[in-house]
C-alpha cells in the first residue's frame, strides 16, 4: 500500500507542475509574409550580384581603354611612317634636282666657256659665235687622242638622258626619276655601247669598203639584223644582271621582247642609217647614232622596265593569297 501511495503522490505532483502550452498567436504563415521574407533574402544577396556586375563593367572599360590606346599607337605609327615617306620623297626630289641642275649647269658652262682663255676684248656675240665651232674642234681632238674613251663618255651621257626621257614619258615628274635605273642605263651606255659601237663601225667599214650604190643598203640590212639583234640582247641581259634577276627571268624577258624590238627598230633606224652610212664619216658615225639613240633608248628603257614591273607585279599577286 505504501508503494502505491508513493506512486500516486509522484504522479499527482508531476501533473500539477506541468502546465499546458498556450499559443497566444496562431501559427499561420500567410503568402504575403512568405513573399516578404523571400524578398528580404534576395535583398541580402543583391550586393554580391552588384559587385560582380561592377567588376565586369570595370574589366570592359579597361579593355576598351587598352584597345583605344593600341589604336592610338597604331595611328601614331602610321602617321610617323607617312612622315618618313614624305621626308624620303622630299630628300629624293632634292637629290634628283641637284643631279639634274648640277650636271646641266656643268655641261652648259663647259660648252659656253670653251674659249674663256681668249675672251679678253670679246663681245657676247663673238663668244656665242665661236663656241660651237671650237667645241667641235675640241671633240675632234679628243677623238684623235683617245677615240674609244671619248665615244664611251658620249654614249654614257646619251643613255642616261634617254632613260630620263623614258621615265618622264612614263608619267614620272621631272625630279622624281629612279636614280638607280638611270645609273644602270648610263653604265650600259658607257661601258658597252660606246666601245662596242666604235669597233663595230670599224669592222663594218673594213668588211664592205666599196663605194658603190649597193653598199649603203647592204650595211643597213646587216645593221638591222645581225648588229641590232646582238646589241638588243646585250642590253637586256646586262640590265637584268644589274637588277640581280635570275637567268630564267632574263631569258624569258629577252625571248618576249626580241622580235617586237627588232621590228620596232625597222621603223626608225633604216631612215637614220641612210645618213649614217651614206654621209657621215666613220669616226663621226657614233655621234650621229647617239643623237638618234635618245629616241631609241627611250623605247628600249620603256620596254625593259615595263616587262620587269609586270613580272614583279605578277610575282606579288601569286604570292599574296588575297590577290
């Protein structure tokens, strides 16, 4: 009984101590409150998203600044290159003008001052009157002393002038000619044409010494077949070597221009050589031929450089895949 009483006592005391749980507010979550909480949670995460967007904008701005800087550098380099090109063109024009004016002044001065040692008491009319005659006498004396060298100098001058005329004929301004091309042509005239032509006219006169009427046509025919073929070939081969071209290119250029040039010469030289072989003495023939060469060198130089430029442009178009 004592045990039951004790158990009843413990149960009653625990039952008295425990109080029922009372809910003062109902446990209901409305949809508006739930949306409000989710919105607040999104507001808490928004600063992180905002920082990422700001970083992207910063990186984009930085890249744009770098690109603009690179463009400015490229534009600056292009401007510098254009300035360098303009300066080089100006320097080239100045050098060409000095060459033309210098050699022109020197030549005219030498021709006009041939009698400067005897000018004492001379009038201007007397100076101009005797200058051509005395220059011709000086030329004949030079032919007697050293005929080959005198003819080499004349041919070099004529071929340089002919190439200059050819460049002007091709559309280049007066002081914008190619100095290297001018030098090549003058070198060929000086080193080869003057000396070879001197010996050619001597040999031609020795082979056909007759004075009959048929001699002039025979010499013209030989000149416009054998000699023209030889000299045109020499001219194109040597110019190609001076341009450092390959033997294949030189041979192709010679093959394509051989007959056109030979036939073009038939329109000019037979009429000129009527005077060459019919009137002019042997020692004076090259001077007359060189005067006509001013026209012929223009044709030769134009043919040669047109072929070279065409070949260079074709090579460039074959190499460049965008062409």
